[in-house]
C-alpha cells in the first residue's frame, strides 16, 4: 500500500489519475449495487394496500397496508437535483419481525419530482404534496449559525494545532457548515392545510416530510435563549413507527408553534385523549 500511495503521489498528474480511478470504481460499485437492489422494481396499489417488488438477483415482494402509513418522506440529494429525480420513502407501523419492510419502505427509489407528486396524490390522497410552503424567517440564519459555531471553531483549532498542513480540511468543514445553515434559513419551510402537516428541511440536500396531526404520537416544543431573542422556537413531531420516527423543525416563529400546539391539543381533546 505504501508503494502504491507513493507512486500516485509522485506527481500531480498521477495523483489526478488516482483520484479519477477511485471515482470511477466507486461509481461503478454504486451503480451495480443499486441495480442489484432495485432492478425490476415495480409497485402497485389497491384500495387498502401498496405492493412492492424489487431485486435483480434476490427478489423481494412485500405489501404495506395504507392504514399503517404514518408519513411520506421525499428526499432531494444534490445529485438527485441535478438529474431532476427524488426518492420517496414511507414511514409505517409494520410488524417488528418484518425487517425488510422496516428498513426498505422505499416507494420510489428514483422518480421524476413532478411524477412523484402526481402518483403520491393518486395512491395516498391524505399525503398529497402541498403546492405552497411558508419559509422560515430569514433572521433564523443567525441562531442557526450561532448554534453550530462551536463545531467549525473546533475544526479550525484542531487542524491548526495538530494538522496545519491539512488546512483545507478545516476550510471544507467550515464551508459545508456555513452553507448548509444558510440554506436552511433561506429555504426550509412548513405548511399546515387542514389535518395535513408538511415540513421542508434544506441543507446541501433537502427533504420533505408529509404527515397529519391524527397520526402523531407526540408533539414537543422548545425555545432557547437565542430563539427567544428573535421570537423563534422549535418543535419535534413523533410519528408511530418501528422504531418511532422523530422529525424536528428548527427556528420557526413562536406563533406557528403555538398554533400547531393548539390544533394538536384540540384533536386530542376531541378524541378523548386529554380532558378539556
């Protein structure tokens, strides 16, 4: 290994060749793994269940009852955005013994975003994607940056003291942290329509969680000193699944958290879970 590393680091063009070779090998491995896992992927649905078939070598068939689906997650990675694709995953309360369903509730591994919106609305009307989302206040960028400042300050100090020749590592970490938090403050958002709740969380990648108040097991709120200064708060939604799925939304206006809390409490009182 030392001889191989020494060979590829002996000149800049050999180093470039080595990096390109590693990228090609890792990409080929990823393509092959994805092809074997999701080859011949198909899905179908009826009034009560969704049926999924996948696998090129080892074939897996399973179905998910629609009444056990607690939320829908739409994932937008950076590469997915460049290709216009998304990944759609289901969060459900299936039997603990069915490990395949627990770990692979992938409704669509790769699908066009517009087509995904249409199919989700047709198969699961309760989880239809909202057309408009209210973004969090831009002032939320300040508490987001303050919350993560210890991370990038520690990275700079560690690299400066122990690895000064690898200064670019600190640069990459700080850049990643700053860009992700700024994007979170600019593009993260929420939408409440009737019983439906939709949260959009943005960093370098983005995700959309769609659920409903009736399917929440727990709702928690918090407010730090920094958030109180800007009139902001955070809340966490716990959905029934195996294991329980917790989704956190940071730095939303306090009145929005109170509005969601009031609606959740009214639902609980109406169902008899709480006394008025």
